[in-house]
C-alpha cells in the first residue's frame, strides 16, 4: 500500500467496457505520480491510500487496473 495526495483527474471518453463509469485520479506519491482508479470518491487535495498490482485489479472487480484508491485518510503518523 502507498499513501499519496490527489493532484488531478484523467478523463477518458473511450475506454474498455469493463472500465465504464470508472473515475481515474492522478495521485502524487513520494516516488512520483501514478494514475489510480478511484473507488471511494476522493477529490483534489485529499490524502489517500492506494493499493497496486494484483490487489488493485481484484478490488476493481478484476478490471485491468494497476492502482486503486481505496481510502481517504483523515490523519496519519509516521
């Protein structure tokens, strides 16, 4: 899992049928930007929790995604 901050939205008017209705967010992580499927209604500036790889695809009903936003964080500690 990774923590990041939503910095934008990616729009795709043409996409695979299995991604219909899916929102994609640009998320800034400590290692760079990543595009993630939004599963929780996050918005610009929100701190979020990401899952990547197989976990993301499973969370998104086996859709071909490599990252998914699964939580909006209220607070966090290191």
